[in-house]
């Protein structure tokens, strides 16, 4: 049921529909974020890029201070509900970085004015800050000022990783009657069956608010597991998933998909950097890397243990699909 709800055993309809189904899809790594859409839709990377260019989807920091792909119409209510929580303790961060309230808010005003004429790259945003007398050359300052301005709902990330004004890029915004219930339903329809604890961890809400959201949403539960009833499809025999996919990032307890003994192989040192995963019948059986060449992409799978010839053959199809996504032939190698 989880694989079906994660749209990994049944396809999504469009980038906008998939983003709206999940509510938010973690994508601090832009390549991983795009493949999270591509693998669920059978699209090419160029088609996913076009979806960002057409404002079907956008990237911003809606929860936990981390970049996600979302449906544009959900930006403001998500920022108001979960994004705002990241402001707690922000002044201590300013003190650590050597920033102050005046500088941070001046930066937001500068970026808002600079973006009136259209999208700007990160470097162009930094140039605008420099021109206004804000020395944002320090990468920590740059990231914080860009993040903070987006958290205020002034900017977001649009096409080609360029910054745009949220009001211009996503003028039509939804206002759910009960945002907590709406977010709970989005999470459990796309990640269930799972627990309130997983929902709380995914959103960064307090446990009290997480429980309120679950109580107000129209959910089915069996003991501690909550979900939205849906069609269940057969498990795909093999998948090549990106490192920061909701398949693992969407849960605090990942044991349904990943043996605890293999966690360090996926997240070396527990540093939050997830490797891309090779998945067989819903379970992680190894990690994979890509090497993009002029005419082909070499995909190297490093399994956790012995993999049968039949299982290895099952990965030929997802490898070929990833090749099509990049517009290249795929060569599959086992380490």
C-alpha cells in the first residue's frame, strides 16, 4: 500500500498532480528532486525542466528549513503553517553568522526589488545584495539571506534554479479551511499507512498539532497506522530511486523498506546525505551511482549482498528508463 501511495507502483498524472498529491517532496538536491518526478511519471529530464519553466511546480522551503518541490498554489499556506516554525531561534543563528535583523530585512527588500524584472540566478542575487552594501560573499550569509527571504513568502525557486517573486510566479493561492487537516490528508494519502510520529517528523510540527491534524482529517486507521484508502497496485520488480526521495525521507521509521543494518550504507555517518537506492520488490537492496558521458550514462549498482541473476536482470528496465530520462543509452554495471 505504501509503494502504491508513493506513486511508485502506479503512475502519477502530471508534475503538478504529483506535487499536489504529496503536499511537498524533498528536493534540496535539484537532480534528485527532478528524478523523483521523472520516475513517477515516465518523463524526460527536459520535460520535468519544462514543468518548472511553466510554473506547474516550484521549489521553496515549506518545512523543516529544507527545500521541497510543491504545487505553486500551496506555497503560502504551507509557509504559514510549517515554514514559519523555522523562524524559532533564528536570532541565535543571526548572532552566530554575524547578522542582525536590520541586515536580514534589508536583504529581503533588496531582493524583492531586484526580482521585479524577472528571474535571477543565485550569483545575480548576490550581486544585487553587494550593490546595496550587503556583503553576502560569505556562502553562509548568502544561503541564509536567500532562505530567509523565501521563508517570508517573497521569493521562491523557479526555472533553472533561478529565484523569482512568489507573487508573480504563483499568483493563485489556496487557503484551506483547516490547513492542519489538509496537510495530514496529503501526507497520509501519499505515505500511508504510517504513524502520527512519522507525520510529525516529516512536517516539523509539534506532536500536539500533528495529532490535531490527524484527528481533523478523514483518515482510516488500524491501531497506530493511519492512511487514506486507495487502489493498490502490484509491486514493481525493480526501481532506481534518487537519494532524497520521499520513499525514505518521508519517514522517521524506515524499517519497512530498509534493513537497519544497511542504513549506514545509504546514509554514511548519519550525516543526512542519502545515497540513491536500488529497490527490489519494495526493499532497498543496494545503492547506485551514475556517470554521465556524451552519449550514455553508466549506472553502477553496489548491492548489500548477493543478488541473483534474475534480480539483476530486473534492473535492466529501470536502468534503461533512467537513460531515456537523460536522453542517453544506459549501461548497467554491478560493483
